[in-house]
C-alpha cells in the first residue's frame, strides 16, 4: 500500500515526488501519482513510482494526500473524491490562493488540512516552503514539515500570510532570475561570453544568499564588507539606487501581492 498520493502529477507534483525520494524519506513504491494522461509521466514508473488515472483509487491506498491540481480544477476533483476521504487522511494542499477553510467547505466533512506553498527550486531540494494548518489541525504540521524539510527550508506561518508568502517565495524565484539575467547582460557588455557571464552572476547570487543563511547576518552588514571609500562597488550601488533599484523591487513585490489578492 502507498503512503502518499499525489493528486496531479504535473511539474510541481512530480517534483515533490522526486524530492521526497531523493531525500530518502520515502521509497518510490510508497508514492502513487495521478494524472489524466499518464504517458507524460510514464518514465516515473521505471523508477518505481505507482501511477494511475484514478484519484479515488490513489486515495484509498494512501494516508497523506497531496493536492497539486490547478485552482480551477479543485472543486471538480474534491467532488469526485470526497466520498473516499476519511478522518484517517491528511490533505496537504499546494494550491495557490485557496484557503484551508475553502477546501473544508467543499468537502463538507471532517478532514485534517495543511497548506504548503513551495517554489520551483523544490525540484533540486532547495525550495522555500511556507506552511500553515486549518484551525484545530496544527498538531499535523510537524509531520508535514518533516517531509518538506527534505526539499529545502520551511517556515510555519499564519494562514493570513500565505498570499504574501506566494509572492515573496514562489514569485520571488522569477524576480531573482530577472536580476541574474540583467547581471549577465552587463557581464556580456563588459566582454564576457554569455555562458561565462551567467555562471559568474548565478554563483555570485548563490554566494550572497548562502552568506546570509549561514551567518544570519543583515544584507547591509555584508554590503559594508565590500564597499571601500571611493571604490567601484559603492559607485555602482549608488547609481542603482539613483535609478530606483530598491524602489522598483518593492513596488514589483507589492504589485504582485495586490494582484493575488484580487484573484478569487
């Protein structure tokens, strides 16, 4: 019998499955993945994962149920599987913008629900995943957090902050990618080949983030370490600020947050 059912074997669902196995928390034979078109995930069968098009079958054979479908598919999926869900099950929703209470209201039965918001770096075990639980289900969080700890960093937050977490962590991947692309273009203009410039920019970004995580330092402290009087670093930083770098980043994040709050 499977331990985990992943309802929706798309990019995120399969990344979670692969990450759980890579972290050695669970064997592929204990994970059953569902998708309407199995041909797109057929290679996973050779790796030992269980595949099916039948969501109800997957749920009957599992205890932990990951909901990884698109928001517009959720009500239909829950209507189809509600009759096989029991109190033994724990639902883990990765669906953007859908609260635990909304899921509970669609099910109309007592089921424990935890919500998780990972980002695409989950595919390489480097996700930032924010977690929360439906009121009364907080005791379920440690088990879910242990799973996601094998896929990167985790943080338990209040559910009211989940939309903000989506912008800062999930959308944030794209924001940092845009910086790396811009830095790469600057490197090309200075004479590097595109591949060399991207390598330098990417590793430098990784190093900056790693410094903060390892030292629990503040960004300005690390900035001060590389800005010498009348030097090139402070000249570049000041010009970026004159051009509105920090302001543009903050405005972009808040614009994304305002947009997600309008989505129903």
